[in-house]
C-alpha cells in the first residue's frame, strides 16, 4: 500500500476520459440549473410578498414577467418580441425621466 493517490483518469483511454468529462460537466450544469431555479423561486416569492412602493419597483416586477413571457415565445413571433422590446425601451426612457 502507498501513500500516493492514483489519478485514474490517466489510466483510461481517450474515449473513456471524454465520457467522464462529459458526465462531470453535465452534473455541474444540472447543479447550476437547480440552484438557478431555487434562486428564481426565492426572488418570485419575495416579489409576490412585498408590494411595490414605486413605479420603478413595479417596472422591475413587470420586466421579470416580460422576460419569462419573451422566453416562451416562438422564434417566429417577431411581432410580440418587438412589442416586448418596445416596452423595455419605454421602461428605460420613463425611468430615466424620473
């Protein structure tokens, strides 16, 4: 028995190393997706529980909902995508005026 650790990846063939790297990358991506969903749920719960105290705060909530809506639109739906973009421009313009 030795005190040295053995890097098993060095003893695998190239295909096995690539498969291992892919599995590790996939596990990392899945963990990041889970964390993002949890953070998004936390944000949405806070948005629902605390009323907006100003129009800019309400616009932040609306912007989040519009981003969710826009993400669900088919690529071909350029009309609704343009409408969402125009509304974001309105938010930016009106926010700068106040």
